C-alpha cells in the first residue's frame, strides 16, 4: 500500500489487471488515499477512462507523478549503457522511448534524493546497468 496525495473532487476509481478486468473499485478522495501498489500491467482508472499508476517507492506519491505508465521489462541495458557513454549508435524508436523514460524516472528519484518512484523492473535494470559499468572499470 502507498499513500497518494490527490487534490481534486472525490471520484470513483477502478483497479484493473493487465487484461482490463476490474478487480475492485473505491472512492478516490481529496487528500491522502491509501492505495494498492500496481504490479506489472495493473492500473487504476476513473470513469473518464483516465489511468494512473501507484508504483512502489518511498514517501507519499503525488497524483501528478502517477499519471505516466512506466514499464522497463524490455529495456535493453546494453543499449542504455552505450547511450549514456555517448557511443555513436542508432537507437530504434521504441528503445529510445524506454531509455528516455528510464532516465526520466532516474532524474525524478535523483531530485528527490531517494527511490520515490520504483516502476516494474526499474531497480533490476538499474542494478544491471551498475554491474555493466563496474565490469568496464
């Protein structure tokens, strides 16, 4: 469970699995809400079909930080390492999006000074990246 800070009108939300089946529903209230953390493929959705995601992490999650879907399962760490080391390579469009998303989460966490957002496979890929960096030294 994680606390989500929501500043809006109370609304009905649905917790859904990766097949979009509703698992449960609850009211999202203005203020602090204790919500189940989303696992791979899971999400919350309101009546207007707007999705948000409760990722593992430290501290209270702000609603604006929960609106983007992150999934790093297919992130190519070797390619990420080459991009970070400014090796001149052509990066496929889909990989470029994953790399940019990873760097976005990394920056958000760095600015907070702790693991604020920990989407599926983020920590695993970060550890793989650190191992690949250590292997070069």
